[in-house]
């Protein structure tokens, strides 16, 4: 069983030397356990936070242990009555080829149906990132038809699901993404009404002017994935009583400070600003996954994937994700 462990913690920017590839034997199964062969590993920005030792909402990744991560795969051996060899499952198997799972522990493993939805999508649009988009939009922003809602990191796993869910609610949907290809894709494939390229609009003034044109009726809801001057620019265009779901601040994950230049706008525009962690809202997952599964099955959400080949490619692909080299949901294909 090939595994990738966290070997040492990053000082500032993460590098491939923080990770180490190791080999181990898979232990024999106990009663209640299943052996899962992973087909895909999910790479997600939150893993960067876990690599640090500081205080956060999540425990740091222990050194020398297999990196945490979502996986989809197939049961290849089972000593649990509810799981049979061949079942397709999603779980948190980590950066390794196989995992032994205590299937009696709630929330460790979920069987999935691949009739209408490809297995890999259960790590993206019909998985944790999809539910993240759904929760922030539906439960925090709670838009009315006709309202304008904006999202940063628009073409990623979360952003692409956000567009589909917001369109289904009759919103005007505006994205912010890096580069002309991603922006064109957002409009042509993901259903965004407009997508603004922050690599063209590189400061608050330029981006807020572009947002003014893209959002002629102002901004009613913003889903924050990035932070920094992008947030400053959006704040300038918010309507009274706009709602901001703070999901991620990826521009600062390597420790860069991200001052807010005009927090008084929160008061002036009577904004609701709410952070959230999707794993703390398991009660909405069934409803959210049902809607997301429907959007994928009907072709209204056609998520794109960036697929790295083989476990050894995971560290490089992960560092690329933090820099926007991914185009859509970042995965690692293991078999
Ligand atoms: P994505 O697929 O969107 O990949 C990350 C994207 O972030 C990159 O492709 C890049 O897009 C963008 N990005 C990276 N660095 C910068 C930067 N300095 N400035 C602007 N954009 C940048 O990842 P996910 O969809 O998985 O995650 C999106 C966000 O959601 C992340 O912030 C993540 O931490 C957060 N999240 C939060 C959860 C929660 O429970 N709160 C759960 C899941 C995700 P581009 O090329 O367009 O710049």
C-alpha cells in the first residue's frame, strides 16, 4: 500500500519536500471492517491549513501519518454485513491506495450509486465541495429570484456547483476567476452571466469598477473563497442587507496577511457576514446532495476535473491547486 505522509511542516509556502511517499502492509481485517481500494483521491484547499500546527477549527495533520483526504473507491474485501465486494463507496481514506475502514463508525463510509453520476463526481459536485456551495448559497445567502450573487474561485469545485444552484434559483450569477480561459469557460459551460478576470483587474479600483458594470443592480449575495482585495472590491458594490458567506480565504493560506481596507461597509450596508464549515452541517447533506445529484444527472451541472495520475503526483498537484493551476475539481487517479 503506497501512502503519502506529512513529513515536516511548511515554513510559509508549502513545498513537495513537506511530503514523503512510503510503503506499508495492509493489516488483516477485523469484524466490522472493510478494505477499500481507492480509485480517486480528492485534493482540497483545507489540507493546507491542516499542514500547520497553529490553532484552527480543525486539528493539525499529525507528522508521519497518512495525509487526510476524501476518497472514492471500491470495496475489495468485507467483514461487514452491509458492505459487499464491488460496492462503490466514498470516505476519508487519505493519501494512499487502500484503506481499512471501521464501517460501524458513523460517517466513515457511504455507498454511492454510479448509474447516473460518475464515481469521481462524489468528491466534487456531488460531494463535499458541492454541499459547501449549496450550504453557503441556500442557508446563508438565501437568495430570491432576480437577485445578483457573486462567487470568487468561480470555476473550481465549489464555484462551479454554486453557479448551477444559483441559476436554478433564478439569480444573476457573476464569477471572479483567474485568466481568460477560466472566465470563458465559466460563461460558456457553467452558466455564469459574467465572469471577471482578477488577473486583469489587479486592484480594488479596477475590480470594483468591473463589478459595477457586471452587477448593474448591485450585489445581494457574495460567496467568499479567496479574500484580500477581491473582498474589498465586492464590499464596495454590496446592496443594503447583502449576505456574505465566508467559505475560504485561499489567498492567505500560506500566511500572507489580508487586511480589509473598508470594514465600515459592513455597518453602512448592514451586511450579514457569516463563516461556516460544511462538515458541521451534516443535517443538510442529504437535501443538498439530492439537488446536486439531480443537477449533474440532468446535465445542468457539468463539472470539469483536473486529474493527476498516480499517488506520487499528489503533492505537486496539491501545490498547483493552491496556485490555481487546477481547472475544475482537482483529483488524483489511483487506478
Ligand atoms: P478550487 O477548485 O476552487 O481551487 C482553488 C482555486 O482558488 C484555484 O483554482 C484558484 O482559482 C483560486 N486561487 C488560488 N489562489 C488564489 C489567489 N491568491 N487569489 C485568487 N484566487 C486564488 O477549490 P475548491 O472549490 O475546493 O475550494 C474553494 C474554496 O472553498 C477554498 O477557499 C476552500 O478553502 C473553500 N472551502 C471551504 C469549505 C468550508 O467548509 N468552509 C469546504 C470546502 C472548500 P483561479 O485560477 O480562478 O484563481
